[in-house]
C-alpha cells in the first residue's frame, strides 16, 4: 500500500509519491518526530506576545539570540540589508534561486546576529520559488554528493525557518518587535518525508485493528479506504489515493458498537 504525504493544509507535498498505487495520504510535512538521541535540534521563535511554528536549519548554531527583526527582502545582495540589521535579526524571504547558505552569509556580512527565513510562494507572480515545502532546509551545501567541509566548519548563526504566513505577518506589522530565536539539542526534530507519512498509516491500521482484533487485514484496509477524507477528484485518484486517513472513522466503520454511548448509571449525586 503506497502512502502520499500531506502538509498541515492538506496539500500534497512536492516530494510525495504519486501514481496509481497511492492508496491513502497522511501527514508528512513538519512532523515532530523522535530522532537519534542527542543529535536532534529543536527551535523556538517568540515575540513578547506570540510564538511561531518553526524549525532550525541544518547547520544552525545552538543558542539564543534576542533583538529587533529587520526585513531584508530576498537577502540576495548587500543592498537588501538595511544598516539597522547590524546587531539584530535578519528576516529574509526564501526564494529567487538563492540558497539558504548564501542568504545567511550575506546576513552575517551585514552584521546580523541571527537569521529567520520565511517560506516563499509558487502562487505569486512571478513565482518566488518552485517548492513550498516547509522544513528540512539546510545551510550545508554539497560537493559531488558530499557535505562541503568548509560549510561544516563555518561559524553559522542561529538560523530558523518559519511559514510564509508568519513571515508576511512579521513583515507587514506596523512596528518591528523583539524576536527571541533559540535552538537547542534535543532527541526530537521536525522532519519531512514519506518516512513520516507511512508510520501514520501503520499506526492508524494498528489502532483500528485494536478496536476489532478479530477483523481480517482486508477488512481493516477496506475500513481505512472507505473512511478516508476525499481530497482530490471524487473517488480514488493518483495524488491522494482515497484521501486523508481518518482513524476514528475507520474504527467506527469496523466496530460501531465500540462507540455507542451507554445510558448513564443511576447512583448517588456526583457519581
């Protein structure tokens, strides 16, 4: 059974499997997952009044930086960086074919002490990028498939990625507030991939089976297919299969009696 990967808005991820074998789709973008002990990186981005979904770019320094954020456009050239970014946090838009590596180095050259990069848009005219996938961004370039030793040794700043919506909200705010950007070593990490989506499907199958342990594998599969939320063209399609997994719906199809509300037992008040 092939599984497609969705983001939090139920859009298919650009890396997702697609084709006639796709059966269902599941979350696969920005999934908070267990990681190799001590090698994960978790990130936090806050203003005095808000916090943001975010992730650390691969290669980011560990630590905390606080300062005013300064919008620096696409971070393509020195002209994109106002003098006020020195000693503060550069807010940069992803896109225009410019690597995260170069955007961040340009910010450092301008004196920024941390970098926040927000996602681009393929809907814009002209489009600012070819992919809107959120997460798994890296500062480390590769040479012939091998991580560049210079990038691995480079003194990168704290570098965090956020969504386009959050980035635009910061950019268009009437006043620039203080941002606190933190990255820490953790045993968890925000990850993307069908390797995130497939465990969702396996977990749903196990959960549904636990509600009806005598059901056959075929019956479990049929319940999962028939309860999925249709996201594409009506019926099964080559992008979403039958649609987004619905664990509760599948379990109810397989064993509706397990979800009946029993009459309230008579007893003493409060019991």
